[in-house]
C-alpha cells in the first residue's frame, strides 16, 4: 500500500460511523491534499486490496458509501508510486504536463491515420 492509499484509508477510518463512510472522491481529495483523480484511484486500489468495500455506488450528487474492513492480515506494503521496482525515483509529472502529453499523443495518432 502506497502513501496515498495509507492516507486515504486513515481518512476513511476517521470519518466512518459504525465502519461506514459516505464520501465523494472530491471530498476525500480535500482531506488528503491530493487531486480528485488520485483520490478516486486510491479508492479503487483500497477496494481491490480488500481494505474497504462499496456499500452503495455514488450517483449524481449522492456520495458513494464505503465500509472500512477490519482485516488482521492486510497485504504487504507496496512501494510508493514514485518508486520503480529497481528502487529508482520517477520524476513527478504535473497534471498540465500530462494533459499536454495526451494532446500530443492524440495529434500523433491523427497524423498517423492521415498518412495511411
């Protein structure tokens, strides 16, 4: 479990009433100081890892409800997202840089299709 997931789980545990918390990814992001996208991915990893379960999926303006699971045997901690398997640190990429890369990749695909 990486640092973001640990912070997300701690926030969910702190906000839970009787083990259940109703929260949107936007509100979780505010609690942990990350982007909504990062919080959403963290929630997905926590569900997949068996740390939380979805009680009710969010729809429209309704927040999703999650149950925090108390499991004595949690999976081994994984390295932080910025660490490669060899231990080297990856460079951080801002969201604007990521958007620029996505736009450039889409433009490249259009050009490749045009050349065919």
